[in-house]
């Protein structure tokens, strides 16, 4: 007899996490002067809206619970980085690069782009996207704008060192690359071990570029359990298991190498702090009762919400909003435990609150 998902324990878990964090957040000035965000659709706040791509969320029912409505966020409400920004004390959401004004960039920019990857080609079958390399070029352009506005290079250099830099990327290098052998050659070129190695090597270069551009407080999200997303379960099947285990095994190789990279970077750059956010730990079911992982919205073949469809009524009881992206309640859990690690495995070696204060 199959067990029913323990919705109540999930809600209590999120509630407890939120209360723990709210206890530490005091109204006033933001804890850091600025906050820069890099990544994919898990953090995109509208950069893909103007691109020719299937990977965009600027239509209902996305944004049904977001204060400004439809924005291009791939969820019903706030993303993880929105909530972390609030926990850091920012009164407004960090603007997307596509629309950020000179006045806004002083507090940071969101460069995230749906379907983007560490590798340039990842997500290309869906259309245009802003890869990690292109996001770094956009950040260079932002720094040039800041230099012109602040008119004091020494001040700008010191300013940038105090900011939080958050990167959440890599999922599309699997979902929209390695796991589509008919479109991309990576799975025939590399074993899962080799692929994780080349991905982390390229990511390492990108993070060092970010360091060279002035970043000193950097948080890197590991990948979530892609094999547990509704879209991948539907596509590959699970052989009676809760998730597609071979996909999760491949992702674990990447996460383990990224965590080791954090150690290397902290050793090599003693004036900076790099940290690893363990999404697998944070998202793990508590106890032996599986969490509900059916999409809240009606989904297309590619896992995104059907335009103008009606989502589920009680969105606080769903882990996923569409076939790939977490609901706001899941994002709240992830953000709060990234900001203050609840258990040692959540963040390594620092949580984001520590990063902001040191």
C-alpha cells in the first residue's frame, strides 16, 4: 500500500525554517551594499522576456502569487534569490540586467537566464539564452557603469568586495544538454564522471573570473536532485523508485566536485570566501515519507506551464510549480536554510548570513 505524502510535516518544516530566520533579521540597512545574481531559470527574474526562446515565463499562471504579478520568474511567487535578498535586508527585489537602471545597479543586478548553462551550447535547442560566460560579460559592463557613476575607482573596488555574489547554474548542462543525446553529443563524448569533471573545471574558470572582477563573498548552489523533478520522472521512469536514480547519481558527482572546488578556491584566494549551498541536503525529505512532487500547473511537453491554465488551488502544498521549477513554498525553505544552515550539511563552510557579516 503506497503512503500518502506528508503535507503537514512539509509545511511545519518550512514554517520552522522561516521563524528561525526571521528571528535573526532586523529591520534597517541591508547587511551588504549590493547583491549580484548569476544563474538559470531558478533565479531568472525577467532577462529572458525579450529573447527569442521557449524558455520564458512571462505569462500566467507564472507569477500568480508574486506581488507584481507576471514578471518572467519561473514559479508562482518569489524565487530563492528574491527571498535571500529580503533576508539580507534589501527593501526591493534586485532588478534583472535587461531593465536595470543606473540608479538600481548600486544595489546589485540579476543576470540569471532561463535555459542557460556553464557550457555555451546548453539550452541552445530552446533558443537564445544568456550563458554563464555572457553573464560575466554583462557583469563587466555593469562594473563599467558603476565606475562611471561613482567616479572613484578605489571606492568602487572596495564597494564590490563587500557585496554578496550568488551563482545557481549547472542544471541545464544536464537537463538541456547531457540528458538529450539526440540533440547534444556530450553524453557520447563523456562518461558521467568525465562530464562532471569538465563542467566543474569550466565553472572554476568562471568563478575565478568573477573573483578577478572584484567578488570576495561568493555562494555557489549545488544542483538539486534533477532525477526527482516531475518532468524527468515522466520522461525516463523510475523502475519503481521515487526518483530517476541514475540522474541523481550523475548530479551527485558534480556536487561533490563543486564542494571540493570550494575548498581549493578558499585555499588559493585567502582574501575571499567561497561557499557551497547543498540543495540536495536542504531539499531532502524529512523522514521516510515522500513529499508531493506533481506539478501545480498543467504542463506542456517541455515541462513548463500551459499558458493561461489554472494552477492548483493550494500552492503551499506543492513542491513543484511546473515540471522543473520549485513552488514559492519550496523556495522559502531553500532560501531560509541557505541563509542560516539548519544542519551542518546545508552549507559548507559558511551559510550566507556568515558570508554577509565577514
